[in-house]
């Protein structure tokens, strides 16, 4: 499976964005939180004035996944060999 994506750097942090036009979203994901998790997320959303919660959840989850995939990508050399 190929994801059209590119990297952006914002103040030293790598941010991944999907390329191309957005496609209609017709798949639904539902998960549950305990009170502490829910209150923490509500506090964060209010503090940073995030009004589009759906987009925030989606971007947060997908950015985390893409970052891990980027780190796990096979390289020609081991990490200690590249540091020399």
C-alpha cells in the first residue's frame, strides 16, 4: 500500500501530510476513553482553542503512525555506521 505523503519541518519537528486532494471520508472509527483521558483531551482542546476535534484526532493519529513508519523504514546501513 502506498501513501502519498511528504515531510514538512516545523521548528525542528517533522510533520507528515498526505498529498493530493482529500477523498470523501465514509469510514467511521469509534473508541472509548476513561474519565481521566477524556478530561485531559478536553483540557488540551480548550487550552489550544481546537474547535475541529475530528480533524485533530485524525491528524494526531495519522501523524503518529507515519512518524513510526518513517523511523522503521529500512536503510542501507545501520544507525551506528551512518553516524561515523
